[in-house]
C-alpha cells in the first residue's frame, strides 16, 4: 500500500512526460550519465529506507555494483534502466520497483490478460486494434508470450517490462482457443505520440488536468442494487476520501446483503482501507501489525458508529492485491463473511513513493517505490507471496469469458438470496478502455 499523497505524485508525474525548465546552459547529460545518476538516487534511498536492513540476505551493494558495471557497457538508455530495475527485482519484493521516466507516447498491445487459476487468458480486446484484426478474443489462452510461458509469478513482471520499462513494437503469442485449437499470432502495438515536453503554463496545465480526470473516471467506484436485498460495490482501488466511503456504508445499510467486488483492485491507501473496515466491522479492529525497519505498530480501524451489519460476500481474483487482500483476509479471520473467486496476488507490503528529477534545460521525472513495512495479520502470517485462498474457489471458464458471463458474481448474488444469471451479471459493470 502507498500513502495517498505519494500516489497523487505518481499520477501527476506520469501525466507529465517532461517539464520545460529554464536554467544555466549546461552541457547536456549523456545517457550513461543519466542512468548512473538514476541508479545512485534510487539505490541510495533503498539502502536508507528499505524495511529490512539485511535485504533478506541479498548482497545489495553487490547487486548495485553489478548494475553499475553493466550500465557502463550500455549504449541504450532503455537497457540501462532495465539494469536498475533488475537490481531492485533481486529483492523479490512486490512493492519495491523502479518507475522510469514516462514516454512521449501512449502504447497499447490492444488486449488485456489475467491469470485464472494457473492459466493466462485474454479477457478484453480493444476494438479496432491489431489484436482484434489478428483474431484475439476473450477466452483465448496465452501459452507463450515471446517464448515465455505466463505464470502467476511472472505475469506482473512481463506487464511491467513490456508496458512500462521497455515497450515493444509487437509481441508474438502462442494461443489456444476454447475449442483446444492452437496457433501463433504476431500482434503489433499501437503507438500514439504525445508531447515530448508538456507546457504547464497557461492552457497547457488543463491538458494535464483533463488527462488525470479521464483516469479518475476509469477508477471510480460503481454500485448496483439488486432490489432491497443486495447491494454490489465494485471499486478498482483504495483511494477514496472518508466521505465517499461513508456514503457507500450508508447505502449498504438499506440492504440485507453486500457484495464487495475487489476483483482487479490493486490496493492503495491504508486510510481508505481503515474507513472501509470501520464501516463493515463492529468495534475496534486491528487490521495487521506494521513491522518496519525500526519499530512495529498495529494498524487499527476505529468504529464509525453506523456499521453495515448484514451479510457480506467479498470477491477477489488473481489481480486483487495489497489492501484488497488485507480486507479479504480480515473478513476470513474475523468470520465476518465469505470470500469467493480466485486466489489473490500475494503482493501485500506497505510502501512509499520517492520521486526525482534529472536534466537541466529539459527536466524529466522518475521514481522508485520502496517497501517500508511488512504487514503481519492476527494469525501471525504475512500475505506477501502467499495471497488469500477464497472460501469458495469459483473460476470463469474460457467459454464464460468468450460469452461475457460472470459466474462468480452470479453465485455471490444467489448466496445472498437473489437470482442473477451469469450473463446478466456480466453486463452490470462493462469494461471501459482508456482513451488514447
């Protein structure tokens, strides 16, 4: 989880590919100099702030020196940044990673993937994309991606590498359709050029604001009421103010049952998590012990005074991470409700984002997320690399994905006494593609 204020910086700096800055006429930095400065800044803060000063037994200084030596022989800034990312990856920590400078273009392969059980499936295909032209469809399994087999352990790394660290012009996929037929497809990525340097004066700032607002619309919470019996709350991140959470709870109190759909929710602010816990659990509840570099302290949610006391079902999947996993596991440990769906990600730490800038006449931003605490739950265990095993394992089939059905949500509604077909459930929260 990250603090709200630092996540705002991530969003803002991602929106700003660069910032025009007037200053002294200095000699432009070479790619070599830029990469070494990035490495020094990032690894210095990891050395200072990482929650485990022993680095899990990893020779951290040795890894940094290894990255330095490799950068000295690189001519590509992209590969140099890959060496920085590799040094951080050696810690095998879900919340410690490098965030390179954003690119002067939007990049998309035109399809989205998800691990369902231990298989990787295409879940959405962008209309008009090369992926659609090449016949990619929801429900098709990806057996290999440029020769690599996607797994629960490496899919997030593949997405990070292909979408953030080193975007590629295309990918070669080996596919298997729901009927069992295999084939290969070469899918071209779509690139849309953006401004290399953003003007943050005059009207330019409003372009950045509008871009952020479009992102906020996509990440908004959505609700559906199934009569007076059940309310469904679906939200994709834990970044909402207390007033918004309070409205959810007030609305939920009008119903006998509540489905909290955390599928695809990658986590967020600990404060939003506390607000949700306060609205669902009666009395004071300890979420977890925050075990940091120098101290351990409990993360506690205080009662709101107007708690939802009805029946509760929580939905998770392989993309539910961090705060989502803490909430789902807390529901299990406190025997407050039932968790359904797929095993969650197992990415549960508390981190802080550190941002930097580099350059003289043109300044670009980059950053690093650094884990500052592990979170130990009341059973004495961490969810990192483990995840939450649902009380009821319910997985959509390839045919379900192809037909747009949602058997998980349908079963949750039926558990709370409402008949909802998988087809109808699949239409309640339609997928929305980001504007390009």
